[in-house]
C-alpha cells in the first residue's frame, strides 16, 4: 500500500498493477510476458516502487515510478545475479535502502537510488544498470534470516536470526551508518517478527517463550500449546514502559501519562538505542498467551497483530468438522492506553499503509481498506474492486519463465550443492525445447516432473496449476453415503453394509448411522428422483457432498427375519460425505485388529499408523493404552504416507517397564506407563514411505523388534515447504537428507529391507488372505515364548511390617 493508504500495488500472475482503492482506473507498473515480478515495496513518499524481477534470468531489483500524469521514467534494474534467490524484501521509510534476505543466509543492503531525481540514463527494462551498491550486512549459517523491519528514521534495521537447530531464533538490530549489530535477545527461544513502533521509542516482537504446561487429557503428558506473546523493548532506559508501575499511579485511561510523552508521542521520530541492558528491558504485553502472527506498527503509537485460535492439527476441535479453517482475529493494541481492541474476525491476511493509518484486509479473496486503529463501519470501509484489473495471459511465455524459475529454485535449495553429480544446467537445456510444445497446465507439470526426475531424488513433486473448471456448482464433490450398496438380480440397489465408523474420529461416521436404515434396505429415490436400475444412485448424488439430500428406502418391518422382502417405505434426510476415506480406514483397521486377535489368541495388540503427521499421531494414540497392555504388540506401518513424528513414535515404543504401581481393587499399572509389555513386531511394505522409511530403519537400528513384510519405499531426502511458480504450478525441492548409522545414505532410492520378507500376492488380496499379518503374529508369539512379557508382582513377598517379638524380660 502507498503512504496515504489510497492505492496499492497488486501482483497478478507475475505482473504488477497500480490500483486506487476508491474508484479510479487500474494502471500497469510492470507487465512483460515471460517475466515474473514479485515482492513489491513502496519507496516511502518518493513516488516509486521496488520489486524483484527475473527479467535478466536471475533475481534482480527493479525500481519504477508509480503511474503519474507526466514525466514517467523507465524502470531501473540493478544487482542482477548478486542477490541469490530473494526470500524477503523491505524498504526503508525514506525509500533510499532496500533490505534483502537471500536464500543462502545473506542479509543484504541495496541502494535504491531513490534520491536521484534525474533517473539513470540508458537503464530501462531491457538493460541492467549496475549502479546500485549491494553490501552484505550479516550472514546466517542456519538458513535465511527473516522478518526484516526498518526503524521510522531509516537508520536501524531489525530482523530474526536463525539459531543452530533452525528453530530457535534471536532478534538482532543493526545501525546502518556504521554496521554495528546488537543482539536484542539471546537466541534461547523462538523470537520473531521484530518491528519498531512509529515513534521510534520501542521495539516489539513475538516470542514463543511461554512454558506453562498443559496436561494431555488422554496420556497425562505435558505440552505447551499456549507459548506465544508479543513482547516490548524500550530502546532507551529513559523511555518508560507502558506496562510499568508508577509512583503517581496510572492515568484514568491507563497506560502512559500523556503529559510525560512529549510532542512526538505516536509520531515518527529519531531512534535512540541504548545497548547496555537492552535484553533486560524485554517485557511481555499484558495479553493472554496464544498463537500470534503478523505484528505491525500503526499510527498513533499502536500495534496490530493476528491472534489465532488454539486448535488441533486435524481441526476436530471446531464444532463443525467440515470447517477446519480456524481463522484468526485482528487485534489492535494502544500503547498509550495499554488497551487491546478486537478489530475483526473476518480476515485471512492484511497489509499496512505507509503512514500506518489504513489496512487492506483480505477476507476470503474480498479486499477492503479499513482504519488501522479502530473497528470499521460502512463509512470507513472501502471495498477494492479487482475487476478493474484486466490482465492478458500468454501461457507459453508463462511456461518458459516458470520452467527457468523452477530450475533456479531447484539449484538454490537442493540439499546437495553438487546436485548429486547431475549436470543440472545440461538437464535444463535438454528439456527446455519441449516447453514450446506444451499445450496445457497438466502437460507443463508432466514436463517438470520429467525434468526434476533426472535428479533421482524423492520428494520432488509437481502439482499443476488449476483453472476454474466450470461453474462452482459443478465443482462440488459427489455425495457418499458411507455404505456398501449392491445391485440385486431385480435391479434394486440394496444396502449391503452400513460402515460402523469410529466415534473417536468425527470424520468417520456414516450418514446412515443412527437413521434406522439397516442392511437389506432398498434405496429407491434420491431427492424424489428414482434410482436407475443400471446406473444406481451415484449419478443422483453428483455435487451432493456436504449438502442435505432426501433418501427414500424400502425397509423390512420390525421383527421380520433376514429373508423378509423390504416393503415398508421410509424417508430420511442425510448429509452425504465429501470423503469416505476416514470412515473406510477405521473399518479397515478394526477388521485387521480382529484378524490379529484371532491369529494370536488375544495375546497380540495391534496398532496401525497411516502417516507420520497429525492424523497418524492421533491414530497411534487412539488405541495405544489398550493395545500395549497385551503381552505382544504388532505395529503396522504399511502404507505409511510419511511426515515428521517418527521420533515421537520411537520414544513411545522404546519405553521400558521398570516397575509397577499396585493399588487395591485395581489392576497394577506399569512404570513407565503405556510401555510395551513384551516383544514388538513391525509390519512394512513397498508403500511405507518417507518418515515411514525412517521409523522402519529405527526399528532395526535400535533393535525394537523384527520387521516383517517388504522393502520400504526409499525416500528420505525430505522437502520443506512448497514453491508456487508464476503460472500457478507448485513444486517441492528435496532440501534435507537423512543419514543413518548403519545405513549411511543408502535408504534413499533403496528403502529398508525387512528382517523377514513376506509378500502379499494379488491372489491374497482377492481372497482376503493376510500372509504378512500371519507371519507377524507367529513371530511375535515365538518371541513371546522365548522372552515372556513383563508381569506385575503378586503379594507373596510383600514386606512384613509387623512388630517383631520383644526379647523376654530378664
């Protein structure tokens, strides 16, 4: 947004437009087919905008005039090939300096030349003007620095500097005149998003340093879900904290005494930093610990931020399981009054105007400009009509640019600087001519898949750009009934089985559960339309997912036998499922647990872990306490889709029983609790992937138990985040490689061999045989016979605390 809050620079598919908020036309700033610009930044009140462009083949900074009536100059491009892949770009308030966070950890300062009113002769969009000074301020050896912010006088820069493990970060500030760097925090915690208040008196930041443990309601474990707060640092010891006590007491409005603030309170001023005792002046805001993000200073000496609801990883904490968005709340904090105000809960993200008076809010794609320090109403809200921007797309030019950008991204982030010996530039040159033959987003994605496939490394995914494929109604999913329906010889569609589901998973419930519709009922109509004998009910359920439909059945009378003909009409209203997989998965697990119970004569517990993410951790703990109480345990990671929690699973499975806690009228409890009592056997197959590979390797390296099944997938070079290209295609980069004692690099592209190889043939699938489960149970029972499960003690040798007999009296 510009300085006044009247207009914004808007990026559209790699081009940049100038859009006034209220009325007015949309004007182009940068729009060259095959060139992507991103990260626009207003250069203060100079009437210029800076952005990153790849017009020269590498990231560069370009400075352009905002649209005006007369005298527009050609954009000036500089620093091409000297910036690396730009992660963040921010401009000083006076517009003379850009701070650049590069992919390789460098924090760079770039002179914009904004003070040069005459422009740079001969430097247009087709030329590179190497006139800008590029200076390296600091360099991180633990990934990119983040969250760059200038002081209001443009003399100081703050940022979050990553620590040794990539998670802990410290806040640092630098005086640009002499490059003096100061540590505001120690780096013990996750300190991020530092900003200077607009009066220059304070530095605020967010920190995950709250350690108030919350008890897990199931296992008694303790965690820290409420660890974040905003913190404030008076930059000078002479500056009063708005939260400190005063001998005179607080003013009626609370916060600071206006008479002691001086004339510059709430206005931009010169920043004075007293280095001594800086870290000791850090103080928390008087707000509840939660999850916060997007901290920004606004006019009047206040700050705004987003506060997020605390919710589960699967979204099941919300009342409606279909709505897992967990949108944040925008809040304003007035430092003078020390008062927090909720501005709106209808928000996804926002941007702040240069003068801090206005915000542009994105509300599910709807943009509106509102006041920055008070709740908006109809008079103070301006809706931004994006339809004024008319953008012509040249798909082939977009694909050329996206192909080259994908190549640069892969080159910049691939885990091995040597690209695993692959001549990457030669690979790009080999495939680049095929871009000219691409005719659709899916074809372009296929081409990128073939290209990155030359690296021979896992987790190099490509997702094609999606276009609006018809009206929204036709994009709605088919409705699913959570039941198995079969066509009988008379062309009637019978309910063969209503899937039982699982009450501990809100997504795993059939719409027909509890409706009174039993097996054998005949489905005759959907919303009054008869079910076709050949096509069945499924065409009638098209686009019905998540909506309410009426189903008409013929059912049997109460007390009728199993062979009775259903004749009784019955109508029910249901909401068909959008996704039946959670329901069918829980049914799959329960049926395999029943197989294990039967084969092991009740001696073996059974746990399946579908992935190493939130759903996998939920499934693991769903039955952990019951299953580990049996003498042996089968841990099934077949089909595990990977993730990042294998360490947590390993910790749980390597607990050892060291003793027992005996209570009268109750069964003994093991110490450690929820620890396996006897042998553990793992099941793996060719679909056990990524972090599933890693837990299988951990089973073997730690000797947790034998692995039964087939060799795993073999993909342990993981990805971190996703990169969206200019045309909308999304790629991932293999960024972090796993190395194991005993395996070294060999798990990637090979997998983990099982101790006992067992394959499940197509015939086994067709006839519902379970050779892997059978072998795993036999192995567990054999181990159990040789190494009995831990058992609690009896009362045979309890200590005798009775009084010993006294010696006879002399």
